[in-house]
């Protein structure tokens, strides 16, 4: 209890203590069987990974453990304001079972969850149950003193704590002990708080993991800034060498036309036609430049229609499936669009495929995009490849990229970006 609770009226303090007891009882009733079941099944499943069976059972079981841990995090925050940080590595849903399993087993947060299950079944269970016992055990002592000892005496007496109840006198002694224990009930909220602090100590991400998370996010943000600077330089170069040069030439032609109107009308008409063509070329270059910055169809119609427009311009047969009930934030849509654009360009240039499939949908707070081709395979997301650039682009938004591209194909690239849709 904090100072505010200590200084609160008796009714308020009683309500706080009773609420802690109810929470303690409810928590202890379900946490032990769930922890034992999750721990047993998960450890058995991990042991079966080498023979292949565990590859299919481990990811869903570890997902269940994570949900169980997230429930405890939520209760700790809602009941006592104890924040338990987590730092799970994101995993694309459409990754292969081997990829998902290996990624999960390399995640320190997963092993921390498994260690927490062992603590939760022992010390964690005791600290969760004690607040309820502080409230219920004195009630049992009062019941014994009130006469419950009589039916129990048929079995050679009854032990209440260290008091052996065999008659009314010893029953009253048990009632006195219950009254003394009742004085300890105000500590019930503190014991439940201790349970969640123990949970935080075992389940919470370590400072080293959080620091590593910050480092990764810092790098991805730096990459985003560098990419933006490079994009600005490209735009400046394209404007200077393209549209600006054509507009300057068009201005010079119009100046010459002005001088030749009376002297040489035929030559003036020729220069006017040349200026008209220069203006058309400049307009085309400006449109291409704008499309490269942020395609109008993306701004007006959203990611789904923008990806469909990309597919229509490809020389290969492309099927696009879109299930988006709303729109993501503009920066997320832009990152996803250009990532898909680069993947489609790579598939056309390097895969040798004759068919491409694109799937775009949103589920469980994730924008998931899968680009698949039936080409020769062999794509890798190593340093220097186009895929690594896409990975950095997605990393700006905590997104991930997974590549499945065995020799001989097919190639499947899955992207995930956490986001909410409007």
C-alpha cells in the first residue's frame, strides 16, 4: 500500500484489501494449470525440433506462451501500474516453419518467457496465492472457534496453524490466532504487488536488450535520413538536368521567335513548334519525377490500387490480391509501395519468371505483403543486394522482411509492417 492508501478512510482501505484478495484468488486459480501446461508442452515440442515434428508445433506453442505472458503484463499495468517491458523480435507470418522456429529459438525474449514459466509455477504462485490466504485463513479460524471444531474432532482433532483444536478451549485459541492473523490482511495488496515485481524481474526485457533495441532503431532512423537526403539530391539533379534545362531552352527559343516574327515568319513557326515540344517533354519529365516521389494514384486511391497500377505496367502476367479495410499512414503506404515496386522490378529483371503473385492484406495489427514469382530462385537478402535496401526501408517502421528462394524457385518475399488502418 502507498501513503495515499494508508491515509484513506477505513472503508476505502478495506475495499483495497478485499480487492487484492479477490484478484489473488482469481489469479492463483488459473495461473498454475496454465503455466504447467504451457511449460510442459513447449519443452516437449522444442525437444522434437531435431526430428522435424517440433518445427510445426513449437511456433504456435511459443505464441501461446507469449500471449500468456502478455496477459500478466497487462494485469500488472492495470492493477498496480507496474510496466513490464518486452522486446520480442518480429517474425513474418508467412515465413516457412523452419524460419519461424529458428527465429523464435534465437530470440532471448522467448527463453526469458520459458524461464518465467518455471518461476511462475513456484515462487510466483506462492506470492500470488498468499494475499487470498491472508483473507481466507482467518475466516477459517473464526469458523473453527464458532463450532466447526466439533465435526472435525471425530478425526482426532484439527490443526489450525500451530494450535491443535480438540475442544472449545483450544477452538477459542484458534479464534485468537485468527484474529492476530487478521491484523496482517492490510499487507495483502503489498504481497500481490510483490508478485508482479517478481514477474517483472524475470519476464521484463533486460537493459542490454532494450539498449540493443534502441541501437537498431537508431540505425534504421539514420538509414531513413540518409535515404531521404539521397532522394533529395536525386530530385535536384533530375530537375537541373531535365525539366529545368528544357524550360531554359524553351525560353531561349521563344526569345528568338519574338525577334523573327517580322523578319522570318517561317523560321519563327519552326521555333514555336520546337518550343511546344520542349514544353511537352518538360511536362512528361515533371510527371515522371512526381510519380517517383509519391505516385498520385497512391495519394488518391491508396496502396491497393497503387500496387494494381504497378502490376498493369509490368511485362509479366501479375495477379494482385488486396484485402485492406482501410488506409495506413502515408509514410507507411509510401514505404510499402516503393518496396513492392523494387521487388517487382527485381522479379522482372533477374528472376526469369513468367508469372508473379502479389498479396496485400492487414491482420493482427500488421500490414503483410507477399510477392511471389515462379522464377529460378536464389535471391538473397545479403549486404549490397536490393533486398537489403528494402529491409532498411522497412526497418524505419519496425518492419521485417523474410525471403524464401530455394534454387530452382519459387521465390517468396514477405514484408510485415506494424500499423493501424484508418
